C-alpha cells in the first residue's frame, strides 16, 4: 500500500454537520466549537453558509458567528454561498474562501437548488467573478458524484464531465462528494482515474452510510489524493438525500491514517473534546466509531461551549 506521508483534512461539521441537525446551536457555542477545532489542529474549517434563513434556519446566524470568531493564524475559515447576495454577505463578514455547490445529476440539482445543472453553473458565474475581484478563493462542490437518491448509480464519465464543467467556472478547488454514501473503492478508483483536475486541488467528500468512507479515503490516498472533507464527531447528512448518514467522522480518518503512518496534524484528544461538547449542545451522541472506542480512555477535557 503506497500512501502519502500526510493528508490534509477540511473540517465541515460547523456547516455541513450542523445544518442537518434539528437542534439550532446558539452562535456562541458555534464560535467556541470552531475555535476548539482550530486548537485541535484543523487548518481549514467550513464555518457556516450564507443562505436564506428560510431554507437553513440552523445557520441563520452566519454573520454573527464570523463576527465573533477569533481567527487563528494559518487557519482558513470558509463559508458556503448560494448566490450573489450570499457572496455579498460573506465579503462583508471578512470571508476569504467560499464554496459554490451543484450536483452530477439533474434530479438532485432540482431538488436541492431548484435549478438544472446548466442553470446552476450560470448562476455561479457572477459569484465566482465577484470572488475573483475580491481575491477570494473558490471551492466547487459536486454532490452525488457516485450515486443519487433519485437517479441511482452515477456513471463515472457523467460525474467526471460535470466536475470538468464546474472547474471551468474558475474554481480553485473541487470537492467530489459521495452525498448518500454508496461509493466503494472500485467506484472511487474509476471516477478519480477520469478526473482532469490537479490532485492537490481536489478534495474527496465521503459519507459513511454503508461504512465504506474510510476505505474510500484510503483508495483515493493511494491514487495520490491527499485532501479530505470530514465532520467532527461524524455529524451531518443531507436533507435532500433520504437515508444518507453523516460525513465520515474526522476522528475516524485521523485514527485510520495515523495508524497507517500518515500524518494528519490533528490532536485527537482535543478533537474528541470539541466533538463531545458539540454533541452535548445537540443532545446527541457523536456517531464517530473511533471516538466511541477511544473516548473512555481520553481525559475528560470537554470544551464548555457557552
């Protein structure tokens, strides 16, 4: 097994995790959570989303969270933006990296953002232009790259073409998502072998619905991909993907890669503390398998997220 000496984890729980929870976490607790994740060694954190509170009330406090956040040097604090209005709010909040999002299947696009795939690309053109004008980096999310809850299996060629068209908007980075967690290593290998985008600017976004997320990440790592989205504690899911489990837990990737000799730069006890604390705020036990197994052996250093 040939693995890279290190991998880079992009922490998405504050946005992708919390937006899927019924419980609305107060802004102060979100800020403390993000700061705890940075303290644990996560160098890129997707903090929130500047979407309409009507659609995602869990993240209605995006500007407040960014306004209260004490930013740590060397850490990228990003946000999801759906349109120009969201972009303007992000710029006003001092965001230096944003993400736009579409999907590899038409049905999911329509269910998720009420547009066709082509319409979504057109809608993102002014967003990307505004980002470039302000020196802001842009990430492009491609959901349902391996499977769709409405259309079933997604052929690798279809996803690869969609990724190329998304990249052509001017994205600095792509995140290729297994939104419903149906991918297995052979399918990951098939799609990644077709991507025509720099590996060091491509992240993989796996969900763990069928318990294959860590294996998928290792497959990608063996192919030279070293950037992975993950969610502290394993919180998350997708409101437009029935039955989808949460993103792969950051703890599970840290444990697996570190055991394989691959450095993550993440302090596991500090990460576990942050995950347990946000779990308390949500009144839920974190789904992470590694956290469940190692948690009892760790000191009780939970962050008080007031």
